């Protein structure tokens, strides 16, 4: 069995779209899922973090139990938008070997509307795995484009989160795993500027 690269984007994707996950309070998540677009109350000027990993989202929102994260959304966005953000992203932390020096990294951080963090992927019990998953932070023009141009569809996957969690809690891990979204390596452009 081939080892998973330490840093790799894995996602549910088609030829034209990629699915990312976010969790919101019901007053934002419910209308977004109902209308298939983010409501006016969704703050387009704030940085928003999108996650292609369903299980990392479950770790972050505690299986949709944490305050203001009770509604989990699967947001299908254009690959063109996702790829554009990745090309113009920078790491959220300075990293020797990826950046020439700390000042160059700080400048790229100031210039970029997209940031990347590589966080440990999670297993069904939300324990850390030895490889990492992408979090992509979008601000300014990228946040607005995400909400109003790149989004193709929005689905409420809170029932799926609860069903998978229930199976995990009852020890039915094979059944839980069978319900997970299929996430395969995403064919991104080279990501050396993001340490991958």
C-alpha cells in the first residue's frame, strides 16, 4: 500500500468542482443550504476557512456539537476558483526551506488574500493521522468570490455527520467508514510555494 504524502489535498471532486466543508450557526447555515448560496448576513469581509476533508471538519466542529457550528455544509465550488486561490496563497506560518526569509514570508502574507494551513488529518475517532490535510483561508476579494461567484451548490450534511458519529460511538466503524464522502488526491498545480 502506497504511503500517503505528508502534505496532500484530498477531496471529493469532479472535472469542474471541488467540495469543501464549513460549519455555521443555524441562522447562517440553514438559509445557505436552503437557497444554495450564502445569505446577506454572511460576512464577506471576514476571512473564512474552507476544508476539503470531511473528518477534519468533524474534528473542528465536534460532529456538529460545538456552539455556532451546529450546521455542517458541503459547499461545492468551481475548481477554477479553488485553483486560483491556491496559486495565490501563502502559508499562514513562516517555514524554513519554503520561504527565503521571514521578511519575504511577511510580505507574501500582506499581499495574499489566501492562506494555507496543513493540519493533521483525522481518523474516525478524530485522532490525528501522520499526514496532513489542507485548510484554505480566504479573505477580501477571494472571500467575496467564494461566496458569490465560485459556489455551485450548498448542501446541509449535518444529518450525515450525526449518522456517522452515531455509528462510531456504537463501535460500527466499518458502517461509519462506508458513509464517508469519497476523497481522492486532488490534481492541483505544483504546491512548492505551500510547502508541499
